[in-house]
C-alpha cells in the first residue's frame, strides 16, 4: 500500500513559539487516522501545512509524492474541513455545493443529496442565516461528497447533537467502505470516534508522542488499582503513563507489551485490572508529557 503523505523533520516556528518541532511520519493510502491531542498541541498548524495554508520553517511535506504548495494537481485531491469553515455569507447552501463540485474531481451528487436529506439542510438558505450546527453539517456534506483521496476533518461537528454526529460517523464508514480514501479526523470527542480509527497519532507541544495501530493500542492500554505497596511492585519494569493516589489507594495507567498477559498478572496480585478508553490514554499521556516539561525532565 502506497504512502499518501510524507513528513520529514517538519518544524514551524514563530518569533516566540515553536508550534511544530522536528516532526516526521508517513500516512498510507486508504486508512482512517486519528490526529489527537490537547488544545494548542499543534494539530491545526500541522493540518494547515499539509494543506499548503502555512509554510514550514524547515522540513518537508509531500502529499502524493509532491510538495503541495501552489500545486493545483495535489490540492484538488485534498479536502480540508476546518472547525471554523468560512463560506461567503451571501452564498446559499446550494452555491457551496456547486462550488465544491467544481473543485473536487471525485464529487458525488448522489451522496451530497443523501447527506442533505440526512441533515435536513434547506438548500436555498443563505450561509449567514445558518445555525452553528447547520454550518457544521454543510462542511460534513462537502467533506464526504468530495470523496477526495485525502480528506481532513478538524473538529467538524461543532453545534451538532449526538444524533447528527452519529449520522456523520455512519455515513463516513458506509462511504469509506465503498470508496476508500485516506481520512484524518482531529477531534476532542475521542471516545465517540475511537472505533472508527485505524491508526492513532498523538501530539503534544508540537511533538509526535505516539503513532500506532489503533487496535493494537486499545489492547495494550489499561489501569490497575490497589494498595500502594502492591501497585509499586507491579509497576517495576513496565511503561507507566500516569499515577493517581487517593489515600492508600493507587491507580496507575500503563502501556503493556503485546505478549504480556497483563490482566492475569495483575489479578494474581489482588489488583483491579481495567481496560481504559483511548480518550483517557490520550489525557494521561499528554499530562505526563506536560509534567516532564514542568519538572525539567
């Protein structure tokens, strides 16, 4: 399977802040990736460089084997739906879709019409008259109906209720199964999308902390709880992500090795073993990273 995105030594620095620091990774075609991290981690800056809306300070970005900057051939194959997606206020929803159709070679009218009905969008209503949720729905329609080989969603569902978000997830998976493409989802609703993700990238303070197959990761993240003395014995030689103490009770988040029977070992010591969510792992991992910076480790 080919590589659709190659990033090598990517850095974006401003006068007083470095938003992305020496980041390197590759993404393969026809996979769904989760780009995860806290606010200010650098996710949006990274996506802006991938889509040629920001120039890197140093390092390389290649999409479909080429630099995306001022490259119409490449940019027509990328659809980037941002959290604050802007459209001309005088446009009607139908104008947005007509413009998108003229930009994206793989645009599908049938899917756009289905999604318009799913989200109950009034095609003749002007953008300036739309609610936050309707604006998000318009972006989702464009992102999915574009069928772009690289489709990026940056917090695409502000203002949408749980039912509407569920429609988005269902339609994404349905259409992806029939028309595979590379999808990047950047979101804070990690638990909602975790089952959609095939690979996970976690960034913090502009650095790539973690990049792994999502199914493998889910099988390796867990917590154990028990008395301080027993937990400390169990922790030896293991990768500890987070430690929380409440009185004599200690709860530890760990990243196990694939070949270890973590549950059996924990329970043999009388410890409570609990698989944890991807969202908790991201929170604990990024918290650990910030603590290292504060402590100067």
